[in-house]
C-alpha cells in the first residue's frame, strides 16, 4: 500500500511560493492580505528547506561507502 504524504511535495510548495511572491510584488494586496501572504510564504519556505535538507541527507547516505562518507559534487549536466 502506498504511503500518504503528510505535506505537499517540494515542487508544489515551490510553485505556491512563487505565486505568493508575484502577488506581493504586484503591490495590489492590502496590508492584512500582504501579512497573511508573507506568513504563508515563510511556512512554504521552511517546508521547501526541510525537503531540501532531507534530500541532501538521502544523497549522503547513498554516497556512504565502508563507513566513510564520500562527498561528491552534484553536477546537473552529465558528462558525455
């Protein structure tokens, strides 16, 4: 049976954060709405940071060999 996600995934949180930033940058929100959006943005930022930290920990575990951590740089482009 598949596990249920308890929080939105990283991509969804990042998209919501981008939308909030765009709304705030437009300057058309009231002060109260701006504060609410800012608070939501802080929560989304923390969620995204947590997801990135978990991903980094998983990568480190995968790179661990013989009890030693072999840190290697991550390159988005693969050598040909």
